[in-house]
């Protein structure tokens, strides 16, 4: 048996397993303090979504895999609305109920297999304005159930902690997401785009167009927030942004052969993110670093990892990233930092131009 400790996060307080590493508490209610920043971002995005699009109506929120219930409890306290928190693990459900009581909130706690819960809600015509899907590992097998349980013009947040997306297990990635991955210096963006491509195609099957708000990858995970809109026309527009990336890969000196067809459009809604950054600033959250970077990132496909290039070319002392960006802009190229890599640059310049700058 393990003990429990009180943890403060955002405007709430919860009981979480008193363990050294989150995995040790998995059986009793999974809680990872390192994901606080991501939960702050979720709260901020939901809050902006509500202010922009659901000002005059009650919002219905589903925290599909609650763990301790921290997400759903924060949504209720910090944003408001009708909240359902679900988990398949009976111990988790007990803990979620205890945490809901601790915060004196009115939240419905369910104890179902996620897909079953969604189909149950759908069959009684109770669709959601926001579904947060935060599984262990891959979200792939839950996406169709999530898609059909969302209202028109609603919000979805999806986490993946799946290394097959990062190019380590190409065949696994093909099996789960329909795209063969490959090793690359920009593996975080590639994995994020493969996941987003999968989400877009799955939603499109139901005539739902997914428009990304924020897509990023740090630590061990990828997280995507998007708006789902019922529209065949919009679906077709998003699907038009898919293309075979074999030609593009030549810029990065990668020969991958034809057949890797992924979403190459924008990864973020920069206007929306300006408001999210404001909200995160009010919350005093580190998450603002992510949203600020995303709002200034170019939409170009992939990035050069400058540290990796410098190492490959045996360059010991390289200019700062800001300096390199300044030089590229002076030369007439576009250039920006990227959300995916602290030493990465997105630019229209070719690798030779970057190598010249590094050698100067
Ligand atoms: C990563 S944890 C959730 C963490 C939580 N959202 C947070 O932010 O702290 C994943 C949770 O999903 C639950 N889970 C796994 N498979 C499930 C399923 N098929 N249906 C419902 N819950 C499931 C697990 O019991 C676990 O509590």
C-alpha cells in the first residue's frame, strides 16, 4: 500500500500518490507533476475557446482518462461548465471522487472503458464541447470514438507518448497511424505531423474538419489541440494540405523514397494563441514560453538543428541562434526559431547557406 499527499496545482488542491516516480502510483491514480505546464496550457486554451465561442451557453467537458481527476477538476474550477471525469481504473475513480469532494465541486465521475463511455453519451445525444484524451502510450484506437462524440465546432486535446512516432519503430508507426516514420534530426515535428495527419484523416471519415490550434512535442510526449468543424468542404480543404514529402526531404539530405504522405499545413492558430498567451501570463504559467514560440514560428516544413549541423561539420564555436536568424533575414531568407527544438531554425535557406554562416 502507498500513502497519499496533497498537491496544489492551478487553483485546486488534490490528493496524489506519495511516490518518487509517477509510474509507482499508476495503480492508485496516475499523477505526473511534470505535466503541470501542459495542463496549464489546456486550461488556458479551453478558457479562450469558451470566451470566444461559447460565451452565452454552458460548456460540456469530458476528461476521458482522469487519473487523479486533476484536469477535469481544474477545468471545472478555472473555466466552469458541466464536467465529466472518467477512468477505467477503480482505484483512480475512488481517488477522483475524493478529489472532487476536496474541492467541493459538482462533477460527474464515471468508471467506464473510454470508448464505451463515449458511445453511451453519443447514443443518449449528449455530445461534448471539449474532450481531453490523455492516455498512456498511443491515442490511436480512441480517436474515432472521440470524433463522433464532439458537437459541431468543438475542441479536442490529444496526448501521445509513443516513440514509434519519433522514427524509432517505422513499422509500428505504419500500423498505428498509417504512415511509415523514419529517423531524422527533426523527429519531433515529424512525429507531431504524423499524429496530426492521423487525427485529420480519422475525423474526416465523419465529415469533421480538424483545424489545429497548437501542436507541440516536449519531454516524452506530443500534444495537439484542434477545433473540429462539421463541414465536408472544410475537410477537403484540410486534406488538400497533405503531400508526399520525398522531394522536400532532399533539402535535408534525406532520401526517403516516395509514399510518405502527411499534413504539411500550419500547426498552430497564431491569432488564437495570442489570447492563450495572455491567459497564461495571468496564470503565471511557464506554458507561455510554448505559446509565444508557436505564435512566432514559421509555417515551413521542418527545421535544421543547428547544434547537430555544427557537430556534423566539426564546428566548435557556433554563433548564437538569434545571430544566425539575423544573418539569414539580412540575406533575404525567412527564418524563425521552432517550438520543437531549442537549437532548431526554420528557414527558406538551404543547408549550404547555413553551413557557410556556421563556418564564417
Ligand atoms: C496518463 S494517465 C491520465 C493522467 C491525467 N489525465 C493527468 O493529467 O494527470 C492515463 C489514465 O487513463 C486510464 N485509462 C487507460 N486506458 C483506459 C481506457 N481504455 N478507458 C478509460 N481509462 C483508461 C488509466 O487508468 C490512467 O488513469
